[in-house]
C-alpha cells in the first residue's frame, strides 16, 4: 500500500506541476475579450483556499470536532503571538514569490520557465549550508555545478550557437521573465530554509504553521492588490477577467503544497527528482505541440538534459541535503 501511495503521489505531483505551469502560462497569454485577471488577486484567493484546506485537514485529524478545532486554533495561534509573528517574514517573501511567478510565466514559455526555476535547488542548498550548517556530499556539489551549467545553456542566446535568432514566440520580454524567475528562486531558497528552521524548533502541526503563513499571506497579498492594482480594482472589481481557467489556476496553486507534503511523506528525493524531470519533459512537449509558443534549439535540449541529470544526482547521495520540509509549505512557488 505504501509503495502504491508513493507512486500515486508522484504521479499526482507530475500532473499538478505540469498543469499549473501550463494553465498559468495559457491564462496569462490568452487574448480574450475584456480585461485580463489580476495576478495579485489570484495570489490572495489561493492563500484563502489554502487556509480553508488546512482547516479541513485539522478538522479531519481531530475526528470532525468543532470544539477541538477551536481549541487548537486558539492555543496554537492566538495564545502564541510571538510564534505566529515569526511566520511574517517567510510569508511576505512567499507572497512576493507567487506574484513573481505570474510575471515570469507572462514572459517566458512554460519549458524555459520549468528548467530555469530548478535553480531553486541551488539557492536552497546554499542557504541551508549558510543558515543551518548543512553539509553537502560530493554528488550534491557536482549536481549543483551541472545544474548551473544546464540553466546557463537554456538561457544562452540562440543566435550565437544555432544561427539567427528565431522570431520570439512568447508574449512579453524574456529578460523580465528571467529576472522574475531568478528573484523567485532566491526568495524560495531563503524562505524555505527559514521556514524549516522555525519548524525544527516547534512541535506544531505543519497545517497549523501553514494557516499562520496563510493569514500573513492574505494581509500581504491584499496590500499588493490595493497598492499595485487598486485603480483597476476600483474600475472593474477584484474578479475582473476571471473565467473557469483562472479558477483552475487558483485551485492548482492552492493544492500544490498538499501534493508536495504527500510526496515528502511517502517518497524520497530521487523519486521527487524523477517527477520534476517528467514535468519538465511534459511541459516542453505541450508548449511545442499545443501552446505553440516554444521553438526549442539543440542548446536548450542540452541544457534541459543537464538540469534533469542534476536533479537526479542531487538526490542520489543520502547525506544531509536541504530537507524537503523546506518546500512543505502550501505554496507553488513552490513549484517543484
């Protein structure tokens, strides 16, 4: 049964990761009537949905007792304000990261985004070494070197190796998209390790911690809505441009952390790397054949192969890698 759950969770992770990236990309580039939905409002709704999911999970864990649920929330959140405030820093960073991912996928094709975003493995490792005193094995340092090389090749100007540059198929600026991904990778690495450090010093349920993160995320997210999109909200409302595809993106983003938490429980780094690799391959194929916004070059394929190999190699040696709990928050950013 455990083996079956392991592969089921990995399959769901591949499906969720690929679906989120592709639907988010499609929703941000689809030319339709009326205004486009506000990414900042989608981030807020995803946070709200995550909180509701976590409440249901705590409710389920305590035999559907409202009294126990109320007691847990009061004791763990209201009666421990300093513990709760510790989550303000990673929550603010995660909110920024979630908004940056919308910017990235508005300017990059899904395949390039998927490969480049694997740089978060490097940032998480570096922050783990500097903040937690982790020690990485030889295979892991080698995998980080291969990872950097692969991502550099993916971003290499195509005209320098494959002849004249092709006509850009992606809407927006690739430079803006790459900068957004890079900032998101660094924020993901720092916030994930910071969150792990907090988790190690407490016995609180991860679902309680995610509710605390979600509450701060709502505050920061709403601030972002009214600071950056306040005028558009006043003109057309918070739900302007929403359609079934938009709600699908919100739901996939909210459920992503749950899927990751399940994988962490039943799988290991190697299988998680396998799921990430499959997701990159699927995103590349669908971007090319369905979205038609991606024209791969031989350099891109070489870089993607190196990134996939680095992902496997990083999880090969059982040393003291940055634990998966660093990614266990109910976020997308976290996109594996």
